[in-house]
């Protein structure tokens, strides 16, 4: 299975890069505030779902920003479909990555 693993890692990296771009330059949702960085993307082996870990800094309201991202998941997914050539674009699940805060503690 290592060959498949390499492919998944490549896809993860590609998704991470594109999702970052989409969030930072394309999204126009007023609830999404602060600096959002995509720290990690983990796609399921069947390529159906992608867990996107985001860290949110300087946000007015982290919960609201995360909710805004979840609302925009459909838009982000359709943008991904245009940019990345995969047979089916994975469904995006946003998770808050609190490893940054954890590291500060």
C-alpha cells in the first residue's frame, strides 16, 4: 500500500495549498475573520472526505469563523473541483486545529 500512501500525501498537499488560496483570496464571507491557515489536510483512502485542519488567529469570534467556513464548504469544494483534477472532489470537513495554542501552553 505505500504507493497509494504517497498518492494520498500528494493529494493532501495539493488540497492544502488550494484550500488555503481559496480561503484567503476567494471567500467573501463576513463571518470569517482573522488569519486562517490550513495546517493539515487528511483525505480518507476512498477520497470521499477531506478533513481540513485550520488554525484561526486574531479572529473576532473563532466559533463564528469556523461556522462560516463550514457554511462555505460547498463553495470551496466547487472551486477545488475546478482547480484539481480528481474523479470526485472530496467533501470538506473543517476541524479546528488547536495544536498552536497547545504548543503555546
